[in-house]
C-alpha cells in the first residue's frame, strides 16, 4: 500500500534520504541537496507553473529572495522583483520563493 499525504510528498522530495533521517539528523539545521532527482518530482513538475524557473517567475506575485554568491547564508541575500530575480538567476545566484 502506498503512502498518501504530506509524508509521501516529502519522501519523494528528499529521496534517497528517509523522512525520519531528514527530520532527526538534518532539519532545520542543515541544508539538504539531492542531485539527479529524475522522475521523482514528476507530479510537481507536471504543474504548469512549476515546469521552469521562468514560468514560476512570470507568475510569482511577490518579491523573490536572491542569495548572493559571496556567502552561503540567508544574511547574504536581497529581495528582488521576479524580473530582476530572473537576471540574477541567469548569473548563477540561487532563488528562494517564500
């Protein structure tokens, strides 16, 4: 029987890590990066607004937090309009949508 609900969605986002491992050992003090997600996020990427960064930026109604390249920390970030955030993203800066 497959899981349903928030835990099932979280398990897809953080695979190959388990939800228990993530919540016990990582969250909220460590950043988790998962490479090569393949089709594990297909349910999310099937949502038109989430297909590309451009589509999300084009629809985003608020400011976007842009993380500057000098320090890997939220204190080294600025708030930008979606239009400006797109330019900064193209220059290899990370975006956070809150």
